[in-house]
C-alpha cells in the first residue's frame, strides 16, 4: 500500500490506464456522493467484501477511498495480503476530496 495525498492520488490516477477506483464505504455513505467511476465494495460486509475482492484483476492498480482514509487503508492492507501489488490509499478520504475536513 502506498499513501497518496489528494493531489498525488488524482494526478497518478489520471495517467494510469490500469487504474481502478474502489469506494469501500457503506451504501448510505455513497448516497451522499461518490467518484463517478468508482466500484463500491463495502468493507463492513466482511466475508462478502473479501469474496468480491477475489474477483478483481490483480494486474490492475487499485485507488481506494473511504470517508476519512482509515477504512481504505485497511482495505489496502487486505488487498495486499491477498496478493495485489499496487494499492493506493487516498489520505484524508472522500470528505477531503469534496473539500470538507474530517475529525475522526
């Protein structure tokens, strides 16, 4: 896993032809806004989350975000343990992406 600032995450993703965005928030959180090309896999769904991750292409690069950056860091660690080699966590999460600061 690599921690990327908001600017690094956006910049690297724009140039990455093998980039896939994963949103690991709940469905309720997604209703409040999301990055349009993101695939939603709720990390709170436990084994169902793992089952969905197993279907992903390990040759892709995964840009992962949640609300504040904590769950996405956990998701990166899980993917790394499952053999994914390129996972990128969005520092500050989606709230910062939208321009809002999060205090967790």
